C-alpha cells in the first residue's frame, strides 16, 4: 500500500483570498516602514523621510486593495479591513544613531523588500481574475522599485568611506516611485 500523496496547494486563489493575503502583507509592510522612519530620525532626516514614503506607498496600495475587495464582494460578505500593526518593532529595535546600525537596519529592510517581491510575484502568478491583474502588476512593479532603492542605500552605506552626514541627509526626489506606480486612480506625487 502506497502512502497518500501530499495535499498540493491550490494553483489559483479566490479573489477574496488573494486580496486578504495582499492586504495583510501590505499592512505588515506599512508598519515596518513606519517603524523604520521613526528609528532613522536621529540618524538622518532623508532616510527617515524615505522610509515614511515607503510606508505611505504601502498605505496607498492597501487602500486600493480594500477598494478592489469592495467591488468584488457582495455587501453581506465584506471582510473586515486589516487593523494597523502595533508598535512592538519600534520599541524593541531602538533608534539608529550610527552608520553600523544604519547598515544593519538597511540590510534587513533590503531582505524584507526581496521577500515582498517574491510575495507580490506569487500573488500575481496565482491570480485567475483579470480584474485584479492591473492591481497585482502595479504592486509587483512598486515592490521591485522599493527593493532597488534599498539595495542602492545598502551599497552607499557599505563602503568604507561612506559619508554619514551627506547620505543620511540626502532628500530623495518626490515621486521616485512614480515610474512604478501603475495602480489605477492614484496620482504620482
């Protein structure tokens, strides 16, 4: 007698399941970037603003996910929107005061961004609803842009002669994600 075959994961997800996963992930990412924005305040306002901007982008995507969920779900079965994440990470991690701490935090953020790209890729691959395709492709493009900018920051801080003050105070251009923003109905500012 042969052992039973392991249960396989579904090749596609229902739209509600897909949106719930995407919403939960965006909510987690939003909390993570907001915590980083706070942690980077003593080190440099430029990086703090960049992290805050990444958090705002997550919030915009979350709003778009919730809008799509409302359009797809009948009124009686609407899901409860995800709640905002707590402040557990900010208190546990502490403020960033030097280049070594900044580099460690940026490397962790880059690793998370890489994971976020994989999640967005997977969500796009398991989608079977044409209505959600623009949303998911836009999310993937934005996640790739986030990963790219965080990788650039890691390279900038990983050098032996990196100038803390100049890099930490660098203001990132407004709308740097505008090229990646493909979500319908959102402005690029």
